[in-house]
C-alpha cells in the first residue's frame, strides 16, 4: 500500500487516544475496515471534532505510518444528525453498526456492505418514531443476507412447503429453527403428511424373511422412527411466530417495506427483533451489545 491513499468511509467507533486525539474504526468502500488516528479531534474547536463523530461519512486522505494510520484530511460527505434526536434511533443505528463490524473485512473493498449500512441508517434517521423498530428489523435482515445468513422465511426449512400466515385462525403459530435456518410449518408436521418425512428411514426395505409377524414389527418400527424424527424436529424449534409476526419477517427481504407492514404493531416487531437477534448471535457467535437497550427504547411505543 502507498504511503498515502484516499477512501470514502463512515465512522463506526471512536475512542480517546492521548490528550487530544481519537482512534477511529472506519468502514471504507475501497479498503474495508481501517483504524486511523484523528489527530487533534478532541481539541476545543478542532476542525476534526465534527468529522470524527459517530456515523459521519468522510472523503478521507489517509497517511500510512509505521504502526498506525492517520487521517491527513477529511471532508464531510454525509452526516446522520437525525440519529441523535431520540435514543431509539441512536440505539437502532448502533445495533446495525455492530452487525456491520461483525462481518466487515480489512484490506479489501467492502462497497456493498458500506452502501447497505448507509442506506439503512438513512431510513432510520428519517423514519417516524413508531416505524423505527420496523426499519431496524429491515436493516438486520439485509445485513444478515449480505453476510450469507439470511433465514429462510417463506418455505419451511424442513419440508420446503410454503408457510402461509393464517391470520383468521385463532392461536395459529409457525415455528423457527436456529439450526435449520428458518421457519417451520407446524401445520404440515401436525398433519397426516408428516408421515412423508419418514419415507427415507429405509425400514420398509428390510425383507420379512418368511416370518408372518415380521411385517407387523417393521410397521411398528417405522412408526416409532417417524415419531422420533418428529420429536427431533420439534426439539430444534427455538421460537414460535404468530401470524402477524410471520407476515412481518416474510416482508423483510423486500427492498422497501409497504405502509401496511410498517404499521404492524410494535409488540410483533419486538418479537421479530428478538428472533433475529438470537439468530445473528448464533451465526456470528458473539453478543450484540446494543440490543440490551431495545426493550427499554421501544416498550412504550
């Protein structure tokens, strides 16, 4: 890498360094994740103070030092001042930045991740307060998708049968399996069709050997095998979704959320967030620190 280079990046983390400087963690389009010193950023009236703020997008000129890179110049391209207007918006933004940091790579282009994060931060910034939670879930799903972990939400992850939310059926629910990677059609598993799941066990291929009672024993063994298979499937279900929650999570793959989806009650979006949070932590194998404030921020919306 040359002694100096240019990059477009968004500040995702910052910490004090010495008396006057800040050490920034920046997601850049061209070079991925970098850590650079913003010299003098903590000085009163420093021109770098605003440019080193959280969620500020800069056109950067970076100087490569022996042990640490330094920001030689920074010009603000975009700032998300609206994110600081409410704790809910700030928490949602920090949540998405954590997910971006979990998957961002260094020393290689990360343009798709950069653009996706900036897009969803802007949506959160401009969203009405009652829609912030829906926008957060939208961003979580898309960041999981770009990491290759998008959950399967339209077809059952076990049977591949389409799962349709039945809003008119009281107490209707669908399952969700972390291990399976998606929704589980409980209606199908509880129906007579569930016997099809045991067709691959292979018990029926065993010959009776001329014993007149052997066939009965094989039938009993097959039924027992199918029962154990269903029990194993049910044991893998980690969450249950109501019809409204399933509708919400199925719409998250869309580029934009329709108005009727945005108006799904906050309690349903909270349930979806908890599911996606657990799913993200399962795949990234680390906790999402910002999620600790979610319940407090959105409980009374």
